[in-house]
């Protein structure tokens, strides 16, 4: 096991706080239909992919420090399927079929098998390779490969006609998930993080990366799964009470 990278824990802690803020925004705007100022929507439209991308990269880095990535991934995927069940029963309009935790679970299990091979790739080359693959494939779920407005090739429409291919990033017209993070392109972002993790684990990074400066943030980062899971139901409960007391439409009460 390499030295723990303090700055990674701290960044993860910041990312979780940002995620809670985004969940609050999403609940207000899309669950309760509160009319928020336009600039808030603009800011959140940029914040959401930044939060998710950071979360995935950090998970890739952390995969180098896990003693059993397959087991870790299986736990994530089990919890994700429980979320699918809960949203299907309690809030069908917000059904999560293949969200970030589903992706994280499968990505960690894939790394459990492939990690010993990818770890042999020089980390600088690995980071470059996987980032390029991510950028090139990031619009495959939208039906094309390449770059918007620069260079693009339409994907064959036939491959999007099978509902069961949604985990790969090939969703059919009938597919819906309130939170959707398919394997393509996100697996490449995960492996870019894993390549960066090889560098950190080697102990060759600057000593400042391994230091913990903000223990509170680092604590949040080290207990990330529960920090991710608990705020959303707590937020919904608080918002339900506030909406009930202020005479707004509620979802559950």
C-alpha cells in the first residue's frame, strides 16, 4: 500500500459538499418545481459535470489503494441497485437506472480484473491515452463520435435500438434514468484517474500532495460513500417539511 494522499481526501471532501449543493438545487428545481433564477441553472449546468468528473477521477486514483477492487465494486453496485429499487417505488419520476454508483461499481470490478495490466502502462502515457479516449467518445451516448462543431462522425442508429445496451452508452429512445453515467465514455476517465493513482502510489509526487491540511475535509473524503448516500433523503425530508409549512406542493406528505 502506498502513502495516503492527503490532498485527494480533501478534494473528495470538497466534491461531496458540492454534490450536496447540487442535490439541493436539483430537488428545488426539478422535484418541487421552484422557479429559480436563470443564472443558478447556468452555474449548475457547469457544476454538475465537474462534480461527477472529479468524483470519477478520484475513484480511479483510489482504486490503486484498494485491497480488493472487485469486492469494492460489488458493494457499490449492490447499493446502486437498492437506489434503483427505492426510486422506482418511492419516486418513479426520478428513477435511477444506471447512475454514477452503478457505473462506479462496474468500473471498480473491471479494474479488479484489468488493473494489473493497466498499472504497467507508464502513468504519463496512460493519463494522456485515457483522456484522449474520453474526449473522443464523450458524445457516443448522444449518437456521434468526435467533437461538437469541429469534427464528428454519426454512429449507426441501429446500435441504439436495443434497450439493454444502455450500460455501454448506447441508450434507446425509450431509455430513461434521472442519473445516467454509462461505461462509455466514463470508463476512460476512471482509468485516467487510475493512471494518475499509479504516480501517487509510487511516492514520487511532491510531499505536499501527501500532507493533510484540512482534517475536516479529509474526514469527509475518507467516509465518502455514506456522505454521498445520506444527504439526499435528509434534504428531501427537510424540504418536505418546509414545503408543507409554507403551503407549497409536497411529494410525500
